[in-house]
C-alpha cells in the first residue's frame, strides 16, 4: 500500500507518493505510475491513490483518469465532478469480483486549488472507503465517501494543511510535524518535496510498512497561480536510465476539450549507450552520479 504525502498552502500544493505495488507483502512492481494531474474549468489538482492498484484486467490508474474525464465532461465544475466520481467508485468496486475484504482498501487523494471569484482556494479531497481526515477505519466499507478540507475565509496567517494516507502508520511523527511546519511556514517547494521523499524512504524501512512502501517516488508541485506551470519530478533511489511522468486529465472543456493521457516514460541514448537520467540524492559538492565530471550541484542537482 502506497504512502501518500499531500500538502497545500496559499502559494503551492505538493503531492508525493511512492511507486510500489505489492501483493500480500510481496513486491510486484516498484515503478507503477500512481501520479495524475488534473486541470478543470475551475480547478487544478495533483492526484494519487493507495490501496487496490489492479485486479485482473482492471487498473485503478486507468480507471481514475478515464472516469474523471467522463465526469468532468458531464459536470464541468469540480464539486459535482467529485460527487459523481465518488458514486462511480462505489459502483466500480462493487462490480469487481473481490471476495477478500483486505483487498478492497482504496483511497484517491486530490490536492490543489479551486478557483473562485475571490481567487484561489486551497483544498485537499479524500475519496476513500477506508480513511478520512481523521485516519483509517478498521475495515474498508462498501461505499466511498468524499472528505473535503477547505482553506478558510477570511485567510489565516500561516495557513496550510498536510495529510498522509495509505500506510501512514509507518511514517515517523517527527517527520510529519516537520512537514507540517515547512508547509505552514511557506518554505520552498523543493524543501517540502525533499523532506517528503526522505520521510517516505525512512518509513519504507520500518517493520510497520511490511514491505508495502517503495523508495522510488513521484512528486507534483502546483503553484496556486494558475498561470504558473506545475512541476513533476521522478525521484529514484538507484541509477535510472528512464524518466517517468504523471498521467494527465485535461478537463477545461470548450476549445480545450476533455481528454486524458496515461503516464509515460522516456530516455535517450548517446552513441547507442542509454544515459543515466536519475539517481540518488547527493550533496552539492559531490561528483554527480551521471559521470559527467561535474559536481552534483552544478549538474543533475541544479
């Protein structure tokens, strides 16, 4: 079960999750795409999920992007889209022939902004059959519910929220407090992402994780200002010759239409040799892992 860290304040939204898929504690895939971006008529969100990733021919990732595109095409605005999407999740889970209760856990989390007449409003939405803002339930239910956390009006100083989902019991309390402080103090996105990735990798080594948390991670950062582009990043704990990108749902309608794009990967070769594109974090004055001959801070650590 993936560990998700979602954080948002008045300037930026951050979502970080690991990429592992496991079955009964056994590794199935350490590079499964679970990161999605959503651009709607009145919203921009980063999305990830934890729990049920696939069942037979069913893929949770593919279902999320296809269902969100369908619901946004029908309802256009975020609130009715989420309401209908939540009902669709209940119907989809019921249609799957899953007899073991422990295999039905699923949470989809949305972190980002709703754009209103008064400007952007930070929001975290949890669509789940086993957890909400207060934590997990003992067993998964048959129905999904949507829990919204809104930015309050009038605005408060040091406003910001941080939520962890999935295998959150493996996350150290000190790490969560540090993350929450970084968000409320409006520290740079790089600091929040870096701490979230470190916290997830630390949690992966705890016995409470039971081998379900991976160390390969994805992050998405969305500025509250809609004109500023979002940034996604693949964080590899090992040398990798492939870069991964999140899936995307384009749901503005009108001249932009409504469409979805599944996640993709890319790489390139030089003289027939695949190039290393990602690797473990290093200090700025250490040699870069790509063998460029440059220090990390002046190469891939820029």
